[in-house]
């Protein structure tokens, strides 16, 4: 359901927005383990087939609903899809898959918290009609990063070696993800967010499969690994989970949110995902949760609350004169 403003434009309902945030917050928090397990059998190959499968299913669904238009598949639309797909799938998702092989999951979570900084900064530069983030928004971002640092700083103290390559890969991955996220908001994509998302996943899947060829020639860890260590049933189940929940549910919700919500608010997923991963570890693997975890959770969720309240306050005061007329 949508609500109509005084100007005649429609805005998404609170229920739909809450469901989309729930998908990005909860589902994506559960995909780190799945990506790590699946990537052991060929990171780019299996990620590429994952997005090709999800994109095909989503495009078939939009065609069945009658949302596809001939104009959606213009050269400009496909160019935008290739740019977004390359940034999000190859640099972002592919970077995380590579980093998990050389860097522990705690550091990967810490590096992921950098994404909101890239996202808010790039959004301000590329969309000059948007107002720059306020000091309160930056405070919320800082609280979120501080929470992840508190959560994992103890683990890093005992680490023997931290892969420099892994850290660089994650820096590139977070920057690539932010660039693709901001670019997806530019005009020129398909009229329907679902059609645009399907095109982006198809383009990203093709780019990942193509990129697996030079990666295979250099490191022999794609097609060779897939042949010598074929995925078992459990791995294929994780792969299917990533297709259905990680891509069709989570990624579609993320792209929809980027079109309907401020970048700073959408970026709060980077603070909540580590909490979800920790909760799953406690529930499934009986991993302990101590005072440090609760302190970090307070900072991260506090950062989310600060950003949300800042945006809500701004909306309230900007809409008040209209309501009074």
C-alpha cells in the first residue's frame, strides 16, 4: 500500500518499508557464512551462477506480472545495469568472497562498517540536489563504526598476522559496493525497480563469470577448484539459500530501499548485519556472548537510532507547514 502526498506523488507504505529493512538487516546478516562456504569451491564461478539464476527468475517473474517494457531494455538501461552489476556483484560481493579466504570474519565485519562512510560521501557528491548529511547523521555513523570496533578489537589483539591483501580487497569491495549503490539511483534504468534489479543481477553474473577466467589463469582457484573439489549437497543448499534469500529477497529489497530512502539510512544495514551473525553463532554454535558484545550492540543500534531519528525529525519539520495549510 502507498500513501499520497499533497503534491500528488506516492510514497511507499510504512509496512513495505519495514519489511524491506527487515530483509536487508536480517537476511544479509546470515549470508556471511554461506558466502564463505560456497566460495571454497570457486568464488567467482558460483557467485556468477548465483546471480544469473536469481536474475533470470526475477526477470521471468516481472514478465509474468506484465511489468516489462520494451524501453526497459535499451542500450542505456543495459549500460547502467552493467555499471551497477560490476560494482555491486564483482567488486562488492566478489571482494567479500576473496577476503574471507585470507582474513578472519571479524575483520571482514569491521571493514564492512566502512561502507556507510563511502555511501554517504558519494551520495552527496553524485546527487548534488540532496542536502549534505548533518552532524547528527555523522554522529550515528561514528557510533556504528565504534560499535564494530568494540565488538572485534579484542579478537584482533591476539591475531598473529592480518593479510594486507585481504584488507586492501575489503577496502575496494566496500568502495565498489557504495559506488554501485549510489549509481543505481541515477536515471536511465528500467522504470520498474524489479526489472532494473533483475538486469543488474544478470549483468553482474555475466561479469563475474567472465572475471573468473583471468582469475583461473592466474591462481587456478576457480574452474580448477570447481573440478577438483566439486560442491556437495550442503554447499548447493547454501548456494540455493543465497539465490533465494540473499539475492531475490535481500538484494531486491536493498535496491528498492535505495530508490525510496536516504542513503545514510539504508547504510545502517552494515551495523546490524554483524549483530545478526553473532546471534546466529550463539544460537547455532553456542558461541559465548559477553559484556563486550552487549556494549558493541548498544553502540551499533544506537547509531542506527540516531540516524533514523535525525531523518524522522527532518521530515517532521519539513512537512509541518504543508499539513498546516
